[in-house]
C-alpha cells in the first residue's frame, strides 16, 4: 500500500507559523522523493518556493534562518527545485550575506546575529557545491556571481576564518582563474592571521589557515610563454608552488641559528655541520614571510616566540607537502628531513647551555620547558612526511631514527630514561611512539642496531601506569614531618581541614589511561614484539601489562578490546629468548568471545592437500585389465602383442565397457586365483604334504604382503602415468603368473604367490 505525500499547499500554509520540532518534521517531509516532479512547478511547488523566498526577504532574523534551512533541504533532495530556482536562491542568499557582512560589528553583537551569519555562509557554500559540475547551471548561475562572492568571503575571512576558509579553499582549488584578482588581498589577510592571531584559534582553524596559504600559490601562478627550442626556458607547472614552499623552508635556518644564543653549538661539530646544510637561498636574501623575532634574554618569557614561529613554519610546510594539486610536485625531502634533524637536535642531552646563562634559574627553567616544544615541530614534520611519502624516506631512515632518539629525555650524565620528565611530556611521547611504530612496521628486523626501540619500550611500560597526582605531596610531608613541632602540627591540621579528601580518598586523585592511549601503545608493542628480540625483562614486563589489563578491561567492558587481542597473539607467536608461553592464559581470557588463531593453537589441524582427480585414467586402466584377463582365461597367454595399443583404442574400449568394468575385474580375480591356487596346491599336497602344512602361516603372510605391494604399485602408476600403465601391468602379470609345469622335482618353484621355501627340507 502506497501512501500519498502531504500536498505542498498544506505545508506552505504552516510554513510561517511552525517552529521547533514542527519545523524539523517539515524539513524531514521535504526530503521525500515524491516531490521530485516537474508537473508541480506550475502548481504547489511554485507556491511553496514563493513562500520560501518571502521568508528569505523578511527583515526578521528567525525567518531568514528558516529560509536558509528550507533552501538547503529543497536543493539537496529535489533536483527540480535546484535546476529551476538555484539562481534566485543564490542571489537572494548572497545579498543577505553581503548585507550582514558589511555591518559585521553590528551583526555579531547578538548571539542570533552570529548564528544567522554562519547559516548564510553555509547556505552559499552548499549552493556553490550543488551547482558546480553541472554545465548549464554553472554557466548561468555560478560564473556571473562568483567573483563578487569571493570578494565578500575574503573580507569576512579576516573576522570569521572558521566560517569562510573552508569555502575559499574549494574555490582556490576549482576556480583558480576567477580567484587571481583577489589573491594579493587574500594573502595579506592570511599573513595577518598567521603572525598575530594564529594561536587564538583551534587546531582545525589553524589547519585551514595554513592550507589556504599554500593553495594561494595556485592562484598566483602565471603561465609564461614557453620556447620549445630552448630547454632552459622551459618552466614546470609547480614553479610557483615550489617557490612558496622554498620560501617557508628558508625561514627555518635563521630561527634555528637563533637557538645558538641559548645552546652551545660549538660543543657538537655534527650540529654545526647540520646547521650549515639547511636549505638556504643561493643568490640574495629569501622572501620574508614574517617580521624578525624580538628576543630578550633578560625576559625569558620572550623565548616562547621561537616556539611560536617554528610551529607556524612547520604547519605551513605540512600544508605544502600534503595538499592535492592538479600537477606533480617536486618536494625537497632531503631539506625537510635535515630541518627535522636540526630541530630534534635542540636538546640539553648532548648540547650544553651557554656558560653565561647557567646561573639564571628562571632562564634555565624556561629553556627546559621550551626545547621539547621545539623538538615536537621536527616530530610533526617527520610524521606527515612519512605518511605521504613513506617509502621515499627510507634512504634517510638511519638519520631519522637517530634524530627521534634525541627526544627521549635522559638523566644527566647517564643513558637511562628520565621518567619524571616523561610524565610531563605524555602527549609528545605518544606522538613519538606513533612515528617510531610506522618505521618499525615498514622496515622490521633491519632496525635492530638502534637503541631507540628499547628506550621506547621502557617508556611505554611507564606510560601505561595510572598517574597518582599526590605522590609529590606525600613525599614533601614525609620529608618534613620530623621538623614540625606539635604546635605546628595542630596549626597545619586546622589549615588543611578542607583537604581531608586527599588523605581519606587518594585513589580519587588519579589520572587513568584511556582506551585510545592503550590502543596507541599496543600497536607499537605489537610491532616491536613481532620484529625484535627484546630482553627477557622487557618481554616479561609486556606480558604482565597485557595480562593484567586484559583481565581488568574484560571485566569492565564485557569483552577484550581488539588491540589487546592482537598483543596477546604477538606474545604467543613470539615468546622471546626464554620461550615462555602464555597460551593457556590467553585462551582463558578469550574463552567467551573466541579467537580463530588461539583455536588453531589448541586444536591444530593440517590443511587440506591438493586432490588430483584420476577417475578417467583408472577407468581406462581397469577396462584394459578386464579385456586382458578374458584373453588369459581363453588360453592366449603366449599370444600377447609386443607393441602396446594406442591411447585412442584404450579410450574407445573404456567408453564401450564402462558399465561392467568393476564386476569383470572381481570375477576374473576370483576365477584366476581359484584355478591357479587349486592346481598348485593339489600338486604340492600329493608330492610333499609335510612342507605345505609346515609353511602355511608363512606362505599366507607372504602372499598377503606380495599382493598388497603389487596392488599399491599398480595404483601409484595409474595415478602418475596413464598412457604407459596398461603395458607395464601386462608385463608384470606375464612374469607373475608364469608357472613352469615341467618342473615337478623338489627344487625351488618359480611360482611367487604363495612363495614356499623348501630348501631346508630338501637337504634333510
């Protein structure tokens, strides 16, 4: 039974009054495909569209907001409305957007004004996406209005980058030619956002700013006339793109060199050599994107400007090497990796502070907190580079891994990991583990020489523990407990009356690991356990962590997370040097949810072998065997043909007598056995009865063995070589059944079935 849709005339009557849930029901009703009918254009659909346009022209923000949502639903689900009304919808919506953007300060004074502005921007962007790709609509609706739309969005992006930059990014990619007149102004807007307000936005908006800055090089590309006769005049399509990328890479070297005022680069010749090899312009000074940094060592807080600048440059580099383009790109991977190595080398593990700065406590504390932030820029570059150009970075693997190892904090004067600093760098350590996991999965056992993975395993085993936030407080109280007098203790108790929860419920002040953290660590541990030979201590630590947390999570969640299942598999398959198997424990943990791998371990099964079908060959062989047997019964043993029959004859004979083959073989075998055995046994009984009864058991056994061996040999030949088997079988039967009737003496008989040895009795 098909239900008729609600007439649009009734929906249009309630269009102005409906709100809240009723308006949601109305929008859901409009998504029906039954309204996609061009016959409705002159009746109900025309009336409904007129009502929507009336709401869009209204002066009330709420009516305009409703009209925007109606336009979005109608144009998305009804192609008839899109093709007939897209031009008018886009014109009126953009006019409203232009009006609100020109009075931006007034518009954003109220919350509903900002909401309406965002709704108008989304509606314009949706209409552009729906119209693009349709030749007639693009030519008649989008192209005449696109330049004005770009201008308005560029002006608005300096105030609302989160709203506009996603639409401008699409326009830069797909309407590059139309965007060129607005490129310089848009570059000024983006540069201002990068230099002043970049860190005021969330990470998604910062990513959009960097991507638009990179894609702006598409709009500024000018196609110069090419001279095909002179190769040095040929230009590449990515010349402008590469120029913009290199200008960003050239900006790294001055910032890294500035860190030489804090760290003593002269103590490490490798660092000096690395600094000299950073990308730099060959002729002249590079194009400056940002103004110079202002650093005052007397004000340690100004050192954070270095971290800000490096973060911006790394985000821009990531945007350049990860954006899609219409042409191939020439990416300077060596230069990017050298920059990452130089940034990761900015650590006090191997580079000391300048002598003049070591006595300033505030400055040294600021430097200790600053350097890991600088190193994270290098890790981000390596992560994205390996993600997009993974195999191309393999020639630099040794340099990359040695650089990543520099980020692991070490205790002063030793090579052991400083776990106190690891706890303060949890987020950064997780990023390092992800990058190291990628290279471990790609290269495997060839990474056994580096000590990075051994340190990261120790770090991972520390990070999986819950963080007790009161450890430091308990240590301070225990150290100073003896110095307090009774009076001081009473005063101390009175002043800490509101802090009793810290002593009565310390477990509530604990930072617990999330499942996302466990998944990241388990992925790394699976790669390490599967590809490296760990020490016994580390192998046992990983096993304990996996088992204890598996038991805990299986009780809390009802089933074991997939990352722990994979880690259990890896530990069972790769037990390490001690060959300690946790298979019984793993099977017990996965008893409820089951696992195919562990089921195979507990109940090993051999795989099915390949089966070769030889039924036709066996049928041919059996047919020839039956025909030969009948000839022997007729007394034609001596009339055997010396030349073997052809394969065609065998096939014809097999086809003609396939119905009686099995029965003929059985009849012939029984007749032949009875006639042969009865005649020979009677002869032997009449001559030497003692020998026959004495050797009966032995003869029976030997007869069975010979018959079994002869049968096995025949089947094997029939399976392997079909054409030559009948001839060989006939020869064997000729030799086997031949009996010398003239030999009646007590000598050895040539009859093989049964074989009777009477040599001892003859001597007697």
